[in-house]
């Protein structure tokens, strides 16, 4: 079972023993084949937006890191991922034996985008967007 304590993703066995721990923002953290975890890392920007979405191997080494989508006017690019992402080959949101997982596949990311549209509101609007990273 993969759990989080706010600063780590924790892998727990059936007896409640900790098997491994990765430094992430586990909201959510997902186990991949081979023992890697993909999860938010970095810092929270606002409204639970994470600055990075990162794949970390069993030993804590970064295998893949994305932070190059939106700067929200800050001049610092970030993922702005919040609450969900999907890696190609994981149609149910998590890996299960027998699925055709794509190790370096595309990633769909649910993120925020701040817009200003006076036809809708006189205030800024934080919209949900989905974008794909190759």
C-alpha cells in the first residue's frame, strides 16, 4: 500500500511495516513497475499546485522531472499539477500486472491556469486544464 505523511510517499507491507520512503508531496503518489514512484515534488505554488511532477526510482534518484509549463506571471516555469496525472499505459490510474505500461510514455497532467476574461468575470479565474507532456 502506498500512503503519504505529508512529506513522503510511504510503501507499507501487509503487516504495516514500512518498506520504502520517497521524499515527495504524496497527493497523489503512484507506484510504477520496477519500484519507481511518480508524484508532486518541489513546493506548493497556490491552491495545491505543485511546482514539479517527478518520477523517483527505488533509491530516491530522479528519473524524470517536469516543471516547464506555466509561470503564472512569476517568470518561473512550473507544472501547476494538482490532484491528478496519468502516465501512458495506466488506464485505471495505477499500475497493475498485465497492463501495457509505457516506461517513457506521455503524461497527462491536471493543472491550473490563471486567466482573465471580462466576458466571464471582472476578477482573475483559476481554470482547470489538462495538458500532455512527452
